[in-house]
C-alpha cells in the first residue's frame, strides 16, 4: 500500500472513514527505545507513502489508539516512564495534538477501544512485569481525566482493541 514516513514500531493505529493514522512509535526497537512524536496519515484509496499529519505533545510509543468520527486519541504509553497523557488531534487538520486529560493510572502497552461517544482504555503495563486490570473511559466531548469503568477479569497488556 505504501510506506510510513519513517521506519518505526510500537505506534498506535487510528482511523477516520477515509484515512489511516499511526501516532508515535519508536525508531530503534532495541534498548534504549528511541520514541518519536510523529503522526503519519495515509489514504485508504491510494497506494502512496504516508504523509506527516502533525505530532503528539511528546515522544512516546506503546500507546493505545482510539478513534471517534472526527478525531484520534493516543492514550498512555512509554515516554521513558509510564505515561497517563491522553492527546487528541482532528483528522481534518494537520496540527500538533492537544491534551485531552489523563488516564486514572499511568501505563504503556494498554489497549484502545472506540465507541461512538466515548473512548475506553484497558489493561497495560504499570511497572516492570506488573500489569493492570483497570478499564478507563473518557468522553470525546470534554477534556477531563478518564474515569475508572471497572476491571478486566485478569490483568494484562498488549491485547487487541475494538471499534464500534
């Protein structure tokens, strides 16, 4: 289909009706990881190299990607520490992401779930070998800290996400 603007791993996948987005990631998957803030976008209708859409508020990888009908959200992640930041960006404009609030628990390797009015983040890694069972949610319409929605049956990370 094409290439990303830079070779990277551990990015977050998001999508609008017509485009795919990859936010953040790392250019060196070894140790230490070189986190980046780039948001790439590509059209579903053409086989072209991804273009820059802007940047996250900071360098991070291993975040959760959540998509509303109009915006992308990147939650948590690895910044060298465990992040609680939720960034958002509009699919229609190439701008740097803005803060949308924070997760209730800082973590990476968490999973994003997209709903029509809310974003959900489940599980993730909170320390070396320590995983979370927390499920958070936030309203797309307000920039507030995420609320605890309950718990997974087992603490875990790197799970598959869902979309409405």
